C-alpha cells in the first residue's frame, strides 16, 4: 500500500522526507487517501456476499426438503403397518358334472355356469360396506400350486392327497384361485362375480389363517 508523509498542517510530501518541504514541520506517515475506505465487495471465490448467501440457503433448503420427503415416506409406511393389511387367499370351487371343461389349471364352467372362469371380479367390503380390497379369479400356475391350495398345506402328504383329488375330479370340478390384499376391519364380506357373498369376522379369518373357500354346485 503506497504511503504519503503528511505534516500537521496537512501538506503531503513524498516518502523518505523527514520534514515538510513547505512549512518545515516534522512529517507524519499515513496511508494514501486513495486506499482509505476501500471495502472488499467479493467473497472468497470472487462472488458478491449476497450471491454466496443465496447459494448457502438454497443448499440448506435442499437438505430440508429431502428430509421432509423421507419423513413422509416413513409415516406412510407406518400407517400401512398399523392398519395391518392382510392377504386373503381364496378358492372358488365349481362342482357340476357335464358343466365343466378344460384341464385342472385351465378350466371353465359351461351352460348355466358359463360365467365361471378366470377374471371374475372379487370384491371385499368391511362392516360399513366400504370396499377394502379387490382382485380377480385366476387359474393355478401349476398342479403343485393347485394341490397346495386345495390341501391348505405344504406338507408332502397333504399335497399328495390333493393331487389324487385333482385327478379324480377331472371333468366334474373347476377350481379357481384368488388373492386379495385387504385393510384392517372388524368384518369382511367377500363377493366373487355374481355368485353370492360370504362373510367372516376378523377373528374367524385369523382362525382360518386368512384362507377361504366358496363352493358352487353339488
């Protein structure tokens, strides 16, 4: 920073002098008036402080927003967990000699039962009549799956007996499956297509391990 030598009378003299060249007074050393009042108008990276402040606040708000979204997701998952959603595993069985065609894993009703097929709507309502779950009937993906669902068990002996039943009932029985995820309720009314309804309390479904069977025909 350049220095000027100023006497008590205010006369400026070049650096290196001891006495004022105009009045002879002893000179006083001080900074040049050009440098007085200078202010650093830029931040550490050459940006104005206002710009740096805006960037800092933007970064903070991004973190706040991310945290809020994460908290919302956690609350949603908590609500779903507390509601205790369950999956009802169902079977729709049609027994009628002469009114069933197809294989065990690709069957359908005929005649007066022509509506019995995969894709029948499944609707579940609570005690207030509100829909708490919906799905549709489907064919079993394999004989093993059908046997496990018929026997309500994965035990080899139960599955084996179910396989025998499937073989014996070929042409007289058609079994369709459905799976419906439902919300928490005290009472459940299950309707499959236009073939009537069955009702269970929550306690009854818990005792049945959330497995139900609807049977049609004789």
